[in-house]
C-alpha cells in the first residue's frame, strides 16, 4: 500500500509535518504539526498549521488522528488547533508518561499536572495498529532520542521521528533527560530491518551546506550512506560518536517553551487569575555551566 504523503516544511524550526492520506477513502492522519512561536514576544500563531488544515479541507480529507512522534523539544505542537478545526484524536507513544515525570520535576510543575498521559486522547504501544482508511499503519517504538519516541509505518511510508535524519545529516541527539545513544542505535536497527525500498520521511532537516530542505529517503539509502549509522557501524562506535557530538551541542532554542507545552499535548498551561498563560524557566538546571 502506498499512501499519499504531503510534506510541509517549517523553516524556522526545520521541522517536517506530514499529512498521510488514503486516496481511496480520503481518510488521513497528520504527523508532527507545528505551532508558530516567537520566543522574543512569547506570541503563538497558527499560520503554518492553517496551511496544513487548508490542504486537508481542500482535499476533502477526514482526519482521524493527529500523531506525535515524541514530545518535541524544538517546536510547539499545533495538535489542539488542528483537532478543533479538523477533528481527529491526538496520540503519542506511551513513554510520554516517563517524559512527563522527568520534566514535571525539571519545571517544578504542581499537582495539577498529572504525569499519566491523560492529556492525550490515546497512548500508543509498540506494535499497535492504526489504519488510515485501507492503509495499514503500525507503531514502532524507537526510544533513544527520548523515551516516548515512536515511528509510524503506513503502508510503504515510514515516519521516523527523531531517529535518523537525511543520510547527509546523520541522527538525532541523545543527551536530553531520558536519552540513550545505545537505545537509539538499537531502535534504528529495527527500522533498518524493514524493506530497503521503504520510503523514509524525516522529522527535521536543517539544509546542511545550504542545500534545499529535503524530507524523503529510503531504508536502503540510509543503510548505505547515513553519516552516523549505516551498515557496518557498530553500536559502540555509534555510542562513542554520539556522546562526543552531543557534548558540543547547545540546548535547543525552544526547548523550554516546547517541552512545557508538548507534555500537555500542545495545550498552553492553565491561565493565571489574570487570564494570562505563563511558562516557567528553571534557572541553572538545563545545559552546561557557562
Ligand atoms: Fe526531537
């Protein structure tokens, strides 16, 4: 089965959002939608999400699921906006509960934040099926970048989340709380066991060397040429490379706002008595000492 895949690039965060549709039944899912956010002003916006919604509406698509590959640390999810406009249920991997517990502590969240995944409509287990019309879908747990990371396989199209990027860009970092490079290596091997012509759609692309942003490769291309993890690279080689590289990386620009909102399934924190929603910034907790 070969579903229609429509990618949307969000340039300021390098994120790819996908609409995956069964052209026969017009049923669709949306994967990793982005909410615009200006960190200078604290303003959110839905322009990018409106483009995704308009595509679904113009094509007469019935959205059954809005799927997150993980609680992103680089952009805020627009799942609530799309759900209110298009319908669909919001789902994420069941590992979100441990991510919520970790970040509840880091952000000093109160008892009103339950780290039980209840903010989402559905928590997905490894191996679960989610069909899009007549296209069979499968959830593949791919921990390593985060504990809650899942990939989605719809027919011949694999949405890998933050595991591998385009072959010239390598793989996702593993230094967030709960990250584990050895686990990511093993997760990637599970994906690499799929058919070589499986289409691979990445979660991010940062246009290395100024090339245009790309989103699609194949399992065969990844196994042959991924600069971090390809056939012949051992787990220990990968883990050593990943640890060295992660030690040089800064905290993502939008980690603090993104994680706080995304562990709430994209819903902003409850407003204070003044009607304004606030985020928290834990001082001297994240990143390396200056
Ligand atoms: Fe991520």
